[in-house]
């Protein structure tokens, strides 16, 4: 009889311990979820109130600066290319001007012409590497026309 009471007591003790461990694990999981939600809320609030986000929204697009700067860059490039006989130097100058144009801020109305100029410079660079001087001069003339607009 003592043996039977011992097994019943031990079974009840095991169930109580299992229940306590289960509740402890469940409480820890709930605490984790609450802390995760708080951190997520704080981060999303900081992102929406970030001064960088506000600065991006408030910064106007410099329309006239792009037009004058790009025209000046391309004018200087075209003068340099006309006086240059080396295809390697033409390629290097073309890559420099293309990178300068890509670094500029462009207004929505100028994006189409900007893209056309950058793609044309890319093609001029490719033709200079290939050594195709006939097509190269055609593309440079086309760039002159684009720069006049």
C-alpha cells in the first residue's frame, strides 16, 4: 500500500512539475513576443520620424542646375574628344563624363534626355574600345545634337 501511495504521489509530483515547466515556457514565449512587438514599434516609429526621411521629402530637385551643369560637362567633353586622336583617352574621358552625369540629380522632365545621353555615352565608350572610328564619330555627332536641345 505504501508503494501505491508513493507512485501516486510521484505521478502527481511529475504532473505538477511538467505543468510548471510548461507555464514557465509559455510565459517566456509571451514575454518574448511582447518585447519583439515593442522593439518593432519603436524601430518603425523612428524610421517614420527620421530626419533623413524628412530631408528627402523636403529637398527640391535642382532643375536648372542639372541643365547648366550637364551642358557644361558635355561641352567640355566634346571639345576634348574633338582634339583627341587616341581612342583610349576618348574611352577614359567618356567614362568620366558618364559617371559625372550619373551622379547628378535629375528632374522628372529631364530624365528621358538624361537617359539618352548616358546610354549614348555608354555606346561611344564601347565603340572606342572596339576601335570603330566611323560609328564613333556618328555617335559623337548625335551627342552634339542632344546637347543642343
